[in-house]
C-alpha cells in the first residue's frame, strides 16, 4: 500500500484521537501561539558574561551532508499495535576511543518481519532493517561525516528495538552497549578493537517482555556498574486488544489496557555477570508502566537514587539506603503526582540543576493537554511542582512530549531545555492532510536565570517541522563547543541537529577516570568553582531523556569568550566520586581541545 493510503485508511475507518485529545479546550494554546520569538535573550548577568541570541537559526539538520542516513520503520499493517507508536532510541558514545562521538540508531521490525515488509501500509526504507552503527570520522579527517560500520562492528542487531544504555561494565576503558527491545534484550561487550561481542546469555541480563529505557550506575559503590531496566506493560501481538474512542472508532490503546510490569535491578559481580536483585533490595514488589529512568543523588547523601517515569501511573523515586535497599519515596517526595494530585502520562525524564542552587531537579514530558512537569528539589529529595513558575506550563499543553534533556546550548552556565514531541493518538485535524497524523513540532527553551522562554520559533526549521519525534540524545558531535542533538522520528528520518547558536560562550569539558570508583565515574558530582561567581554543579551521566544514551563528558559553559581575549581561565573543580571520595583539582582551561581529564586519587583532599 502506498504511503498516501494511510490517511485514506484512517478516514475510512473513522479513526480519530481519543476524547481527551479531540475535545478542544479553547484555553489551550496552539503550538504557534504558545511560542515566543526572542530576538535578544540575555543569559546570566550574575553567573557569567552576558550572551544573547540573535534572529539567526539556532540548529540546523546536517544528517544528510554528514552521511547519517537512517529511516525508522514501524512496519504498520493497520492493526494498531501499541508497539508501533513508541520507538525508537539512539546512543551517542565514543565506541572506538578516538575522541569523537559515534552514533547508534535503533530500528524496529514486527515479530513477523516478513509480513511487516510485505503488508506494510508505509513504504519500506532502502537498506537493511536492522540497528545501525555509524563511526564518526571527525578525527582524524577534520569534518563531521559518518561511515556505516554496523556489520563490521557486530552491532547490526535485528529485533523490535526500543532503547539503549551505555557504560563501561568491565572497567577496561571501552564503552559497552545494552539494547532494550520488545522481546529479549541484548548486551554487547566492547572488544576494544572496533568490534563487539554478544554476551547476553553469559551476562544474565536477557530480560523477556517489553523493556523501554535502561541505565547503568554503581548503586552499591563497589566499583562496577549495575543496571536498572524499566519494563512497560504485558502487551501481546497475538492477543492485541482492540481499543476505540468514545465515539466507537478504532484507535491505539493506552497503557491502562494491559497489566503493568515490574522494573528490574541487576547487580554486577565485578566480572560482567549480573544477578537480579530486584526483590532483594525492595524494588521488585512494585509494578508500573515505566518509560523513563535516571540515576542521581537526589537527597545529597552520596548514594545514587533512581527515578522512574511511569505512563499514566504514579512515578517512583527509589531512595538508596547505603546500597542495601531502596525506599520508595515518590508520594512523600512530591514526585509521584503533579500539583493537582493527578498521575500523568510520564514519558521522558531529565535531571539537572536548572536553577543553579546545587541540587538536581526533575523534568518530565507528558501527553497533550497535560503540562510537562518541572519538579524543583530542595536538596533533600523533597520537591514542589514549579512548572508554571518556571514558564513551562502553557506552552506544553498542545503537545505530547517524549525525549527531553537539560543542556546548555549557549554556554552561559545555565541549563536550557529541549523537548521532542509527537502524538500517540491519531489527530483528527491532521487525518485528512497527513500520511501519518501524529506529527507535532518540537520545542526549545532558553533558561534566563531559572525561568524558561520558548525560543522554538527561531530554533530552526527542523525543530519546527511537523514530525513524530521520540528520542533525543545530546552531545558535541563536531567538538566545536556547541551541544548538538541527535533526534529520532517514529517512522521517519533521524535528524542531526548541529548547534549553530551565535556568540556562544567559552566552555570546558571534564572527563573523569575512576580508579577506586567505576572507570567511567558514572554518577560522580562535579562542581566548577570560580572566584566571584556562584558554584556550578553537574553530574556524570549518559541516561535520561527517552530510550537514549548521551555523551558522558561534563560540559561547563563559562560565558564570554576568554580565548579570543587572551584571558586564560584558572579555576577549581571539585569532584565527589561515586565511592564517596572528595577531591579538588586546580586547573587552567586549555585553549585547544577544551577538555580536561581528571583521575581519581590525583587531586587534593576536599571538603565542601
């Protein structure tokens, strides 16, 4: 069937969005009216040099020119399978340790892949319908271009892919890769020579069912990375439930139709073999339709906690009790429900110190007509809903958000915010004009002293394009000091959104190497200390957003442009390592690579 036939099929079946999406609330702004065109937005008068955004576009899609040609394919046959609208994910990591970020993109294929291709209502993309590994040739070629090394690397996995997690599981200096699927998950060990080995069975982390997001962290502080995997619902292709709108028309089901699953925590025994300790530590007794996950120290006790974003059910905040057990504190912390006491359809989740007060805050994306939600931390894992106060409420009502992350797009020292949008219910107003009527524009917010301004209107045509966006991964792919975005689209092309923000400030990247802690120091807290300026806190992570893995380098925006002024910048960097050691490093920002490598045990003893 031709692609254009999808809209006709939808009309013929009378498929419209469910009642909560089609009952138009006149108080809800459209994406166009909700956005503000900011021609000049001063950055941080108190914590850095004044920066501004001009009328130029802020991001441009360079996927085509960089030879990053990937098309996600859902293989829909008109049966409204819930899996079709969920994926897919992406991982940014330097798999070959050459100093630039490589890209791993995840493909979907029906359980009966032959039928998916033969009877799909969408055109089948050219090339293999498998996950793809793209090597970045920036180093040594000097230009941003990619080579498909999927088969050579051993990463051309075929399955119904969802997401990815990255971590150095065996502490050998190479990043390993965990893939989540609708179906058994897969774990690839990096051989250090550009190839990977499938060690799923030997590792003990081949989970059946439907896993969405996953994340590595050393929860017990024994020096190796453990794994938390988030499971969704007990969906079955064979027993696919037929769901209908209130008007009696066929539509995609929501998660409430199926029983929720229980998340899993796997402990690494140090040799790359994992044991499922979910029930042992108290996590295995709580089910929920999970989609997003992040590790962070939310209460400041130097133990990594874990937050799970559940779709249409109470979120879970698991507080780590000295690596022995986890206490579920979602309700007590104020993160289980929004300010109105309602469970929201949480999809993506990101953490960061958006208000520069020294603790990590939470941001979650939700369904259309539910605001995305910002939970503000008081430093003791007690949160309040600060969505409207921060300017993030009204502009999010017209959209269904998925991937999202705090990131400093202009290097002014304040974390900005990106949200990838795309509906999960076929929108009535777009059925007659679209081949895939789930499309929505994405959103970009500039952080001005802790309050966000929607600058999507000037972000660039790809951010404003009507597509069905899902995952968003963040990293500096061309090493030019601008944080870039790798965006995936459900049943559409991947976008490499290169940061072209004018007059970006100076920056420095911090790369940590653990010795007693895990080698890649996941979960470490890092603070930039400069005379006359407030401390800036970040943490080492590659998790968060939605189905994504990100650049684990810690980026500090310094504001201004010190290198052009011949002003070498000397400052202190404090590190709280995952195993609890506190060290202080006195450094001078380099002029060439802008990257500092700090090794555990080589700094001075430090107390905050």
